[in-house]
């Protein structure tokens, strides 16, 4: 059974490239839910990894994309 595209990487180890992309998307003020879709990981995994790496994510109630 194939995983949905939105969680295709769930449970997979994070690569340096994944972490760099997370940091890049967070800097662009992309909401965690959208970052999760783009990286193929659950939103909870995005929030956990960001916390571990010291990356600040924008609040869900804040307009995304620097608006």
C-alpha cells in the first residue's frame, strides 16, 4: 500500500537537505501544515523537528507568505 503524498516521508530519517528546506520554508513564513505537505511529513513531525533544530515556525493564525 502506497502512502498518501502528504505523509510519504513519515518515519523516515531527516536528511541535511530536508532540514535546510524546513529552515528555508519557515523563514518564508510558511505555516507548518503547508511545510508538512511540501516535505511529505505530518505537521506534528514538522513542529517537533523545528523545535529540536531551534527553528521558529509562524503561528497558524498568522497570514502566511509574509503578508
